[in-house]
């Protein structure tokens, strides 16, 4: 097919999409990249940090960490309630549980993807990676909990804008820490730190 035909078909499809009743009032950008215009996804990205470790030319491990702040938890409950049509009582209970957790702990959702699947595993054992919370220049804290999240991919897509199918998701729980918060990701292949200047 000639290039001019490809452009014609693309323009025709965009025209049809824009003219559909359900699409009226939305820009082409919103149709093609909905997460760029979604307030919840934008908030999630603002509370997320990322880093990468490269070991030679063939091995790479990418990490995205989301700090579950009180602000983010409120937005998460709102999105969850909307997606699953929770009742008012269910929403209130979920929000109370989330805010209590925010008061008592510093929690992260961590997504790890690696060239080799074994390199994407996080455990308490010192195997490939160690994750620590820096509390001062000479003091770090280990997680109270590292739990693999066994969540359906459709839920990951609905709640985490950086989701892709090669990631493994974990919940990391630390003792409550005030800002600034620095999460260290380190191992034999290298490491990096992720910083949150503000918390709430």
C-alpha cells in the first residue's frame, strides 16, 4: 500500500472516531492517549519515581516506585470506588483503612521489569536486590513487608499508568517516615535512589 493511502485511511479513521456520539467533546489527543488527560493518572505519576540498573549491554532492570501518600490514597479510593461501583459505606470503610495505613506506615507499590525474569524478584533474602529506606546519612531501614501483588492485569492497567505485562508488582511496607523520603534499590549489578521531597 502506498504511503498516501496510509495517511488517507488514518485521517478517515480519526474523522469517524471524532464524529461518534461518545467521542464528542474530546480532543484527538484524549482519544489516542487517554492517560495523559486523566487527573488520577497524572496524580499517580507525580507520586512515582523510577530508576534503571544496566549490567553490561544485555541486562537491564527497570523499577517504578509509587509512594502511597494520603493524597494518592484518597484518589485511589475514588478511582476504585468508581471502577467497582462501591456503595457509600464500602467507600467510607476503604478510605478509613487507607488513611489509617498512611498514618502508620510508609508504603510503596513497586513495579520491577528485567531482561531476565529472576532479576525482577524482590524478597527479604539478599539475592539479587536489596531495597532500603534511608532515614539519615548513616541509617537505613529494611522493609517490614515485601509482598508480591497477585493482581489481574486489567486492574493494574486501571490503577497504574506505567503498567506493562513484563513487570512484577510488589507492596513494600516500612515504618512511618517523614519527608524527605529516599528509597534505595541496590545489588551486585548496581543501584540507584529515588527521592520524594514532600509527603503528606
